[in-house]
C-alpha cells in the first residue's frame, strides 16, 4: 500500500477457456518502471548504441534485477513485443541480426503459453520468407535456426512442414546424409536440432529422417540422437490430438 511501484493490471479473457495455471506456480512480477527501462535499453541498443549489443543480455538482467531464467512469461512477451516493433533494425549489421535473433527467440519461446502468442507467431512468420540478411556469417546462420527451433511448438503444421522441407533438402539431399555443409558445422548442428523440434511433420517425413540417421555408419553424435528421440517421441511436446 505504501509502495511507489506500479504494475500493469491485465485481464486475459481469451485464456478463460484454456487450462488455468496452477495456483501454486510462482509468477515473478516486475515493476513497470523497470520493465519500461529494459524496453528503452533494447530500443537504444538497436537504434543508436550498438556498442551495447554484445552485453545486452547482462544489462537487461541488471535493469530488471533478475537473471534471464527467472523472467516470467509476461516479462518475456513484453520484451518480445519491443523486439518485434524494431525488427527492421536487425538488418543494419551482422551484430544487430545476431543479437536480435538470439534475444527474440529467447523471449518468444516456445511460441505458445500466452494468449497473444498466436498473433505474434502470425507476424513473425513473415520473416521466414526474407531469410537471414547476413547469410554468409556463420554465427547469424546458427542463430537463425536456433530462433525457429525455439518457437517451433507455436508454429502450425503447415509452417513446420515448410521449414522441414528446406532443412531436409540441405541436410539429406535425395535421401543421403550430407556430412559437410558450406554453412559450417555449428549451423549444421542447429539445423538438425531445428528439424527435431518440428514435431508436426508427417509420419512419412519422420520415418525418412529417422532412416537416414539409423543407416549412418558409426556412432551418432548426441544432437542427432536427440533429433531421433524427439521425432520418435510417443508424447510430442505440443501437437494436435491426431
């Protein structure tokens, strides 16, 4: 009652029909002044103060007085909306794009969980068709696939199939495993992980991917074992009833 802090009061009517959050689950609430300061920090870093970009995540933790792993969904989506509003700034340089993809993917993951996520995913999907702007930078290419992996559960089946077809063509042209990619080993690893996160691919596609991995000679690296397990999971992380 005596505090000068202010917090936004939200009434989420769209979530009324969905499964309610357990009352015992802790939700971290951040003072609106700190949230606005964090939003302003993001805007300035991408527009005028690009020297902040490499340490932006650390500075956001300091402003919010919370480690990233403790940011609640409302905090994450508030920052995601700021990033989506300045999405054009990611094209300014490889450093801008790298940081935007990394932070936006973190704030939007897993693409669901908030009532407005469907609208956010609808907007962000347009970015797929433009592709990474700095497509010769290995780090940007890696973060591009990390970004889509992080939000994959919120994508519709058609979106996942579109991404999957592109990744499959790159990783296993004509059904043969490609050991070397011009994009580099890190990008290759993230492409495989992204492919594993696309759980709404058809059963036929999943079998084809699994066959390529299982017929490989020698021992599979851990990330490929993860892909195999994820695509073959009996209980997908998020998928329709069928």
